[in-house]
């Protein structure tokens, strides 16, 4: 039964390819970055009700700065990736 062996080998190869794709996907990274940002903003909103306006404004501006730099870093990462691909 040489045929059965060939089929089994094929299936194994398919599994490996799927694992490699999961390993490092810049788009997945980006997605989790944005989820983090949304979570941070929700926390700020919740704190706003307790902490009063002044503190909240400071927190928002510092998070906004953080988000900007995250987005810039991610953009740079993607530009590097797309240069590699082409």
C-alpha cells in the first residue's frame, strides 16, 4: 500500500504551513494593537466619571501621544514589509 503513505505525508505538510502563517502575521499584530488602544480609551472613559475633568484631559492627551507613536511605528513596519514583498 504505497498510496496511503503519500496521502499521510501530504496532510502533515498542510498542517505545518498553517502553523507558519500563524507564527508571525503583521496584520494580526496590528489588530491586537488596535484592540489595546480601544481598551485603553475605554479605561479612560470609565475613569473620567470618577476623576474629574482636568485629570482626564491630561490622561487623554498622553494616551493620544502614545497612540500616535504606535500608529507611526506600525506604519513604518508595514512599509518595510511591503518593500520586502515587491
